[in-house]
C-alpha cells in the first residue's frame, strides 16, 4: 500500500486532530508549521489561504488553510497522481477543522512542496459563499 494511502487510512495526524475541539485559529499547535517556512511559497495563497502542515505527513497532508483573519476555512489533502492506482482507496479523511460544509476536488500540475501532478481534496469548513474570504 502506498505510504500516502496508509497515512490517510491510519489517520496520521497529531492527537489534537481527534479531539472534540477543532483547530479554528492560526497558528495551529505543533507539529504544524507554516508551509511558507518549509518551501518557497507565499505566506498567503489566493484561493487557498495561509497553509500549515505537519511536515511528517507530506506530501498528502492534511494542510490547514486559514483566511486573512486567522480563521480555519478548509483542510486540504494533496494526493500525487503517481500514487493513485486502481486498488487505491482514500478513506477516513480526517477533518481537524471539524464540520465539513462541502468538498472540492481539483487537478494541480505541481507547485513547490508537491512538485509532481496531484489532486487537491479540499474539505471546506465554510460555505461556498464564504470561500471569497480566501480568494484575495
């Protein structure tokens, strides 16, 4: 089983992700770090927000995305296409931000930190209308 699938299935996340208290403000506690401190990316990415990740979960994540006010808006997983196989299942995606309002899945050709082609699975914790907070 690919490492990413195993991490997702086993819920490779810090203990607080399982608590009843979601991480709702930036910065999240260790072991999460700002993605911009790990790879050459801006502190805030329009459409995604300010991202934090536990480096041991790369490249899949979860990445926690915060708006300009430091409010958690989404949890993002980045799954390399090379690891997607016919028998692969992505089950039990954890949502450290709590309740999921809706989900978006999109292709990405690669960027610093996850250079290979991959998909983004975005678990939005805000309404589609509120996504605008991370668009600018």
